[in-house]
């Protein structure tokens, strides 16, 4: 029988099942499979749970694995789960990944082609690669993230090979977007200026809508990327290009910026 699940703190979809983190922050309720009764919302039951000893922050899907994050650890679960009668489950106990970091912010979790990106316990952006290794992928934007530490959304733009993280300052009055191009393996920073007359407004949330990056500011304004113009709300955009360090001494002292092509 179906049972009403408790209010969910965060959700993710994995292998035709909806996974919901309950308010106790330790119990993941997973639904029956979407394939059991096509066209009907899958139900929940109190026996269909995965319970952890430590508080959880979020989850994600990666290949055949359901990924579970706590602030200091990462675990995964494999299998297809039970049938609609709750029997014959091939779920075992979650396996822990050897790491000294976890995820502190569910809004920062994003599944992409290289793995799962997330905000780690030290504040930086990490990636759980598909081979289950952990990499501090956001080292080069650590300074920006220190000023804007609150990630409010993580959105993938497949047409541009990008993952965008909207980040706000501690007071929630201004924000930026950190952009990772997973084809070029490069980071850039986008600042949306003069939206409704506000310089770099705080971003409450963002998503893909009609194939375009769409953001909501804390002042209630909704904006969408426009590929046909180089303006922000009618204002010109200032582009800053930052090179790598150029030292006056040593074997790389001959490095110079000769020209820049855009």
C-alpha cells in the first residue's frame, strides 16, 4: 500500500525512482518505480527507506549509482530496488567513498557528464568523478567564492557545455555566477549588472526554461539569457580578461601577452 511520506527537505531522481530526504535529515525515502504503473505517480512506503547514522545534505544520480552526501562524507548505493510489492530488493548497504569532504549545500549539487559537482565542507567547489575520485575543481574561483559563499543554484547548459553556479554574498544583497566550461575545462565569472537598476543583484534561483538560462533575483525580477544581444537590460557589458601569473624572474620570464583573439 502507498503511504504518505514526510515532508521532503530535498529531492533527486535516480533510476525511475524519486528520492526524498525526510525532515530528520537521516532517512531517504524512495518511491516505487515510475515504470510500475505508467501514468500514475509512484507511491511511497515506510519500508522503502535508506537510513544513515549521520545527517544528510543532498543526493544525486551518477550512472548506476545513487549518491548520498553528508557534510563530511559521501556514500553510494547500487541496484534496481524492490518490486511494487516491496519484495526482492537488491539494495545492499550504502558504500562509503574514501574522502575527507562532503557537501554542505544541496543547491550546489549538479550531475553533469564528468560526474557530480558540489560545494564541499571547506567552501570550495568539488567534483565526484565517475571513477569515484574527488577533485577540487574550483580552485581557480576560490577567491570569488570566498566573497560570494552562498550557492543558490547549479544549472547545466548542454548547448554551451557549461555548468553555472549562482552565488550570493553573506548579506544576500549582491551575487555573481561562476561558469565552468566542461569542454574547455575553464572557469569564467559572469556579473549581471543593472538588472532593474541594481548592481550585481542577489540571485534567488535559476533554471533552464525554453532552452535558455533563466534567473530570479531576490527582488522578484525574472531575467533570461538572450543570444542576440550583448547588453544587460539595455546596458553595455564590461569584459575583463585575466591572464596567468607572469613572473619577472625564472625560466618563464619570457612569457608575454602578445595579442588576444575573441
